[in-house]
């Protein structure tokens, strides 16, 4: 294992042990829960979205493996302050780049649970909540 990969692994463990933006928001603009039935990972995401469609606050409540929790933590840091229009275009490649280590096909769903939950949260907000 090279030094760069080791640094990324340490970063993943740090996010797993101390997820950023961890918690719940009682009066979130949207709250959504998703589950990866293959390995049991679960994620709740809470978004506060202002009138300009900007994410002003985000909390995540992940449970599961290190990859899944780290992905949710990293994503929560990444999306704060961004407009939901630009977040609709986020790709799995961006998530994998954030993680920075090779992800096996078996672990891909773990890594992408956060992205799926975010995108579905935005869809729910636009379809059912936004006035």
C-alpha cells in the first residue's frame, strides 16, 4: 500500500469514528431515510434549504460500515452552502474521488448510499415540499 492510499484510509477511519454534521434537525426542510439491504447500512439525511434553494444546514445520521458512514460524513461537508440544482448533477465518480481509495463492486452500494439518499431527498423536496 502506498502512502497516499494509507492517508485516505486514515481519513475514512476518522470520518467513520467522528462523522461530520452528525445528528438530526427537528425542523428540516426535508428528511429522508434510505437503507442498503445488502449489508444493512442505513442513512437519515436532514436538509435545511433556503428560498434560493441553497443548503444552509445538513445533518446525517448514518449507521453501518466504515465506507458508508465516511461517505455520508464527507458528502455532508461537501454539500453545505451549495444550491440543490448543482447537487442534482453530482456523480458517483465524485463520491469515489472523495473517498480516495479503490472500492470493490461489493462495497459500491455502501459508498453510494449517501449520494442516493441526497438525490432522493432533493426529489422529495421539489415534488412534495417546495411551494
